[in-house]
């Protein structure tokens, strides 16, 4: 095996079209984070674990995620790359760990798309019920059925995937208008709920020490990390923005905005709903919240906002996932289909369609869990653990890469080394403790959101499958990535290649 001969022209590197502005990056990241979906569904799931301490866990989880965001921002300044964590971790820590970050991010994103597909279907079925459509022939429409919600959601997933193929710019414009509507509804209803809610405001809502157990605290924090997940979508399109610094700004703007919305939403929900109401309505929580605050037709607006948020997050989930696979394919750690750029649209069209197809298959596989609420709980727990692992490894990569600052500039070292390292250790500790709690909570295996072994198996399968794919890439594809950990430079005219 030899390198490309000296003096020979290397193969042309596929390039993504640079067409995004700072606002477009914010739209992609904010849609991927899906504040309305997280508030409408995630708050109820989290309340089932931590009770009336939603503001506390949302604020506490923000601290390590802010450290992670700082790591992403600094790494993006020195090496903008669509693969981001996959490239940065591979270079600074280990190619195996770098590939693991890329792989688990991909698998978690596909799982998120499958989950959001069902949420989208549920929102549409709830809207159909509000419009008076409760049956189709002999079939009674049930927004809590995994089968029905998945079937409807898959149709929407197919539509948004095709839209994503035509270009990020087109998708970002659509998402911007959807976000404007969502946030207007959220601010209006949550603000009104805070002012008029029947339950008194209590400072104890912000006390994390009042959470019933260490296991509940760990699970609540990881569920909250899941709610913040998506701000880094801005970094996966950093090769398509006109100025890579805009990706960093977009990610940080999105993260701070999410904190404000989550605190507003959690306080409003607890002012309006009891603990039992919060935890008991699952995917229909936002619609129930709207019903408590307004009469029809105004009460349907939060449900419409949830539908828009779910549709936007489906599209925003497809886009960064395809870009991450594009970066891995350039390094031959994945097959060439992922790096085929459409000459018409300047996007990884084949990879985008493949992401949509895989999400459809996973959504269909989730039918083994018949109740939508149970499917949501199982998926969110698994993805929360996976996301924490990915974030932690990326933050450790930043700490290692910028460690010379400890000797030359201690003030910068605090932000570039110390805070990312502390954030990474916090997330690794939380994830490890939660996995141990899941293991000890059951004595048999059962496909159920209440079974600890099942909840533990899902993230373990996601991680271990990555090692098998990595082994294939290293010894069969003979990817140069596993020799250096350095991904293909997006601005370089050369592509890392080898020939036998």
C-alpha cells in the first residue's frame, strides 16, 4: 500500500456549496434542538423522574452543556469540518474514539428521527381529532398508538427528506418561518401561564437537592441534556456557511435561547399543571396545557406549534446527520455513497435519502413498543446517554488540544481546557452512574421502558456496533483515518487516499 504518488494530481474532493448565513445556521441549530417538542414532551417525561424540579435540572444541565459548547466553538475556530467531533476527537485522543463519536452521533440521530417521526404523527392525529376526525372507516384514530403515529409520521419524514435534498438554504428558510410561529406561540402561552396559573410559584422548584434520589437526579440531568442536544447542528454545516465563525455564533446563540425557553416553559407548566398532570400526558402534554389556558380555537395553537416543531426537527435532524456521514465517507471510514454530492443541488443527496430510509426502518422497528409514551421514554434515555458520551469525548479533545495554554495563558486555559474537562467528567460520571442504576434495577430482561436491562441494552448496542464498523473501516477499507486520526481538511485540495 502506498500514498498518492508525488507530483500526481489527487482525486477531486467533493465540496458542499457555501450558501448559509448566520441566521440560517441559527435556524438549523434551533430546529434541531426543537424547543417546542422538548417543552411539549420532554418536560413531562422529565417531570416523571424529578417531580416539580424541572427548572432546577434544566438550569443545572445547562452548565456542563455550556462547557461543551465552548469546546465546540474553540475547536471549530482552528478546524472547521462537517465531521466536527469525529475529526476533533480522532486527532486529539484516538481514531477509535473519534470514530465512536461519529458513529454514536449518527445512530442517536437516526433514533431521534424515528422518535420524532412518531411525535409528528401523534401531533397530526391530535389535530385531526380537534377537527372532528376520529375514525377512518372502522379504524379509531389514536394519537397514543405507536403504530398509527409512526405510519402518519413516515409520510412527513419522506416529504422533509426530499426537501433537505434540494439544499440547506431552502430548508433553513422554511425552518425560520416555522420557528417564528413556534416561538410566538410558546412565549404567548407560557407567559400567560406564568401570570394566571393556579399553582403558586415556589423557589424550591430551583432546588436540585430536593430531587428524591441520586438516580433520579442523574436521569433527570441526562434527560435535560437530551433537550439541549442539537445546538451543535450549526457545526455540521460549517462547511456551507460563508464564514465558519458564524457556526460558532449560531451554536452559542441557540444554546442560550434554549435555556431561556426551557426555564420559561418549565415554570409555566408547573404554574398551570399539577405534578400528576405533568407526568401523565406524555406526547399530548402541550395540547393539554393549551386546553387549560384557553378555549377553542386558540387552545389548538400550542398543538399546531408542536406539529411545526416536530416537522422542522425532522428536517433539521436529517441535514446534520447526512453532513456527518459525508465527512466520514471522505475519509473512507464509511462507503462512498455518503459523499456523493448532487451536481444540481450541491448537497450529499444520496446520503440524505439514506438517512431518511434508515430512520423509517428504525421507526418501524420501534413498533415492538406498542405505547407511544413508553417508546419515547426508552428512546430519550438511550439517546441521553449516547449524547453525553459524544459531548464528553469532544470536550476532552478540546482540553487535550489546547493544553499548552496551561503554560502560556492561564486565563484562556480556564475556558479552553479546564471548563471542557470538568464538563466532560461530569457527563461521563452521570452516564456511568445511570447505566449502573439501570443494571441494578432489574433481575430479568423485558422489552419495556420500565426494564433497566432494556434501557441499558439500547445504548450499549449503539456503542458496540460502532466498534464493529470501525474494525471494518480500518482493516478492510484501510482508511487512512485510523493511522493519523486526522479527517479530510474541508479547505484542502487534496483528499486523503491510498492505493494498493
